[in-house]
C-alpha cells in the first residue's frame, strides 16, 4: 500500500489557526519531522494519520488551557489569594514559561483546598464529562475505526454463500444467507470472477507454538496468498505471502503478528529468516505485520475474537483442520474500478450456483464496514457526538462556576 507522505491537511490548518504566531512554525516543524521520520515508516497510512490528529488536538488543547489561565480561571485564582499578596512572588517577563506554569499549579492547589465544595463540584463535573467522552471514543475506536483500518474500505466486501433450502429451516433460518466458503468454492470464485481486483479467504485456528521460548497456545490466522494484497496491508518487515504459497505442496511460511515479534523475538529485525514450530511443523518466518493490525472472523461460531492474531500462515497445508474442505472460511474481495456491488453479486451468485439448473446456492455480498458494525454504526456515532456535547457542557459549567467564585 502506498503511504501518503503529507501530513493531514485539515489538522495542519487547525494547528496554524490555534497556535500563537511566535511558536507556530517551530511546533509544527517538530511535529512534521516526527511524523515523517518516526511514525510513517513504522505504521500504515491510516494509523499514521490518526497519530498526527491525536498529537495536533493535544497541542491545541494545551494551548487552550494556557489561554484559559489568563481568563476566568486566572480571575478565580487571583481572587482566592488577594488577601495574601505578599505570599506570591512578583511575575516578571524574565521568568521562564515552566516557572509560570508551576506557580499557577501550586496556587491553584492551595485555592482548591480553601474551597472544597467548589473543588468537588468542578472535579465531579469534569470527571463525568471526560469519562463519558473517553468511554464512548474507546467503544467507537474498537468497534469502528480499528476494524476498518484498511486501504479504501469502501471497496472491500465480504462474500457469503446462501442456501435457499435453509430459509425456512427451524435451525438454520437465521443464517441461511451467511454461509462460509470451502476451498473449492474459493478456487472457482478466484479463477472465474471478472468483477474483483483481488479476492481472498481467511479463517483462524489455535496452534501450539514451540521453538521460541516456552510452549504456548496461540491464535493463528489462516489466509489465502492474496489476503494482505486484498486488504491493502504491507508487512512492516519482510514480505507477505507469494502466489502459490497457499498450495498443499508449498513451503511452510509464517507472518508474525507485531505483539509476538516483540515478546518472543525482542523486536529483532533479523527474526525474518528464522524458523518456529506450530503444532510440530517447522515454518520459516518471512515477515512481520504492522502494529495494530486486526482482522476479525465473522463466520458464525468464530466471532468471539477481536481479530488480533499472533501469527498468520497460508491456507493449504493438509494437516490444518483435517483438510481444506472442512474449513469454515470467510470470503473477502476488493471491487474492481467502476464495478458496483450489485454487478459483483450477480456474477458471484452464478459462480456459486454451478451448473445445476435449480441450485439452491447463491451469493450475498455486503460491504465489510457494514458487516462488522451491523446496525450499530450510526447509533454509535450519535452517542459519541452526544458525549462530546456533554463534555462541552461540563467545561462550560466549570467555567461559569469559576467566574461566579471570582465575582
């Protein structure tokens, strides 16, 4: 995946508008340098842009705080110590910025001790606002943002097999249109489709890791060779799977998850080329996936995981789950340029139906972002917006309290 070498434009504009002129250039230059040299080389484009936004908002927040020191909050602090003028040293222009901050913090603490009721109300109000906003952002980040951190997610679709014979079945009616793919289904789809730029399947399995420290049971992702190309994800170190490495006679290779690379290999770049053992079979390490990469399996019965796999191996080894035809695999496809999901659905349904004139089998395609979030996408964003409004109201109330105390 090609990474953008430019910082998020809107974040840069907001920084320029928010920061003081005398410090604007140096602060933005330092942030850009860290973004280009330290963040972009180690994270995918989406994660890098999120990092820049987070740092930019943090800088704007701190500058706003120091602006408030000269406004209502400063009035409150001054009024609370007006009876002790001789206690506070005279501020001079030669005093450093940090000295000024530490001095205000010390007197702020003393002021809050003298007004415990105001302190409790202010802290409780801010705590409720910040806690609610943080909780909602954590939910949205985990459910929506991290699970969709792929290249052009608007082109990424999940592919399921449908079985019309199950539509009225008492046991299977709830998931007649969300059937997993087998390896033969995938091969027919991969070799005959014309509506997708890339197609892939994946699943997951628990395997025993040996050969690097203590033996351990780890979650391993199973993938066709084109999975990471379909997602638009490039390994941080090394390479991904090559065409043909998902065949039954291919050499066993493995991609390490970032956490396993850190804990078992001490983040050593020379780990590529070494070997490890999974369920007694030796695998050669060919790459390391970027930090934060997650891919949930949405196949029914395999939905408990958050998608954070310790390692990934190609599908195709006959010892995995007793053969490929027993796999419960989820199909993923990236639509070709100019192709609609309706066009792709029609072709894929024909491929899965086969040559039978009245086959019950077909296909259902759904954008992955909708499959992951279901009907919760809009309600979650609305709740996040409501939490933001609550935080603003809490800050406003505390500011009014400070003004009231100062007057």
